[in-house]
C-alpha cells in the first residue's frame, strides 16, 4: 500500500516538474518572440524607405516575395550621410531569387562599366548614376543595362559593412594571392593579405572587397572577391550563433542600411529562404575589357557576354520578353 502511494507521489512530482519545464519553455519562447519582434520592428522603422515605386517599370504587376522570383539591387555606398545624393555606389551587385528551387544568382557589375544613363543622355561609368540621381537613377540605369526588373534595393555604407562583420565575429575567405591594400580609416595603414584561408575582421573585409589595382584581373578579380565576401556573410548570418547577436546587428542595420522591402515582405523572405546558404548561390560574370576613352578608364562589357547574362537572369526571374515592351 505504502509502495503504491509512494509511486503515485513520485508520478505527481514528475508531472509537476514536467509542467513547470513546459511553462518555462513557453515563457522563454514568448520572451524571445517579443524581443525579436521589438528588435525587428526597430530595424524596420529605421531602415525602411518608402520609395515612390510600387513596382518596376518593367513589371506588368507587382510581385510577391513568397510566390514570385524577385531581384534585389545591393549598393555599397561610399557617402551614405549625403541622403542618397552626391555619394558614390562603389559596389553594385544584383541578386535574383527563385522560390521554386530556392536558389540565388549573384552578379557584380564593375563600377567602371560604361553604360548609357538616360537622365544625362550620355555614356559614362555606371557608378556615376548614384552621384547624378541617387538610388532611383541607379535602379533605372541597372534595369536598362540588364533588361530585367529591379524589385527591391538595399544600400549599406562602408562603416556599417565593417561593423556588421565585426559583430558577426569576422568572416572566412580563401585569399587568391598575397597583396597589401590601404585601410579606409584615418590610420591609412597597409593591410596585409596572405594566400590561403583567412579570417577577416570588418576593416580587412572591406579592403579585401575593394582592392583592384593589385589584382592582375582588375575588376573581374575584384568582383569575384566581392561575391566571396557576400557568400561568407550569408553563411555567417544563417549560423545558429548569430541569434545571440541579433540586438547588435539590428542596431547596426537600422543605422547604416536602407531598403524598400516592407516588414511583411522581410518576414516572408526570411520564412521562404530560412534554410538558405552559399551552396545555393550561383555566381554570374560580365566579361569585358578595360579601355581608355578620351583619357578616362572604362570597363567595356562584351556584347555576347551581356546578352548571355541578361538571358540567364531573365530565365531565373521567369521574366518574358513581352514584359519588356516598355523598354523598346
């Protein structure tokens, strides 16, 4: 009899303990959800830019990030404090996402690429578009150049880029050869890079992505290093350890990143691509040659390469030729 009572007492204690553990777990989830929601909302309020652009001029209808292939223009801006006017887009990258197979294509556009800028009615370097008309003209120029719609954009200044990488604890890259590159800070010291695997902090990552004079492949080599950095950042962001750094990351993103992606779209994007990593990224290249025109150095993209890249990105976006009637 005593044994049965003892067993019942033990069962009751176990049930109580289990109930408390479940309650504690639920409480942790609720606190975490509230905390995440707060930090996410904080980022949204400070980073979101209500660009006067419901959809791309090349789209018949607006796209939804959960169901449709979309494109994002990433701009690394040298003078973010100018409010989008007068700065330079030192880095231009186009990422296309396809929800069917959850893949991404990543293209770096050399900053000296010679393109036609409608607003100025002339051919000049593509990174001049930002100086002439900020993100709006840059988006329009990239759309005209690649013959694809740009659905979303993200700008990040260099200070924010460095700080985000430092918060992540650095990134791992495979340096292709030995070189030295000036730091962008006041110390202006030479940062040293050795061939092989390296862990880069923010200062080194920025210098690594920007260097081109020491690269025998010029802009092409620079573009590959930029893509390498982006892929390393994506892998770091998708790691479990990043969750403990969300507060610092959101503060940094809110101060230094701008986007036209709404909070509902950001959430949908995260949900759709929650398992995304660099293995699902295909790098796309624009082949061309450097050339001096009237004493100015340009990157002249090969016509055949441009046509191949246009077709590749259009195919990934399921973007049909008849959607481009307004361009012709």
